[in-house]
C-alpha cells in the first residue's frame, strides 16, 4: 500500500539533498536540477496526499513548500 509513497519519498529526499549540496557551491548552471526538483517534489506531494497519515500530510506540505522555493530560486 505504501511502497510507491516510500519509494518516491526516498527519491525526493535524495534530490533535495543534492540540490542543497549543489547550491552551496554557488554554481550558476542549476536550472535543470531545479526543474527536476520541482517535478519530483510535486510528484511526491501528490502521492503523499493520497494517504491519511500525519507524516504523509507533513511530507506533502514540505514538498509543496520546497517546490515553491525552487521555482522562486530559479526565477
């Protein structure tokens, strides 16, 4: 039941950690990475919103906030 959710949570966490690692380098060519982070965060939020568990609700909220932050950073 939760396999897909857990899988995408792990992928999303890995992508977000990678984004954080790259951004501290002040590298300027990050648009593709930011776009992917938005995509995977939105996908993760959509999957988590299918579940009633509080940790899923919290994750969905965090993913939406991260996607918004990535959009703003890339703008």
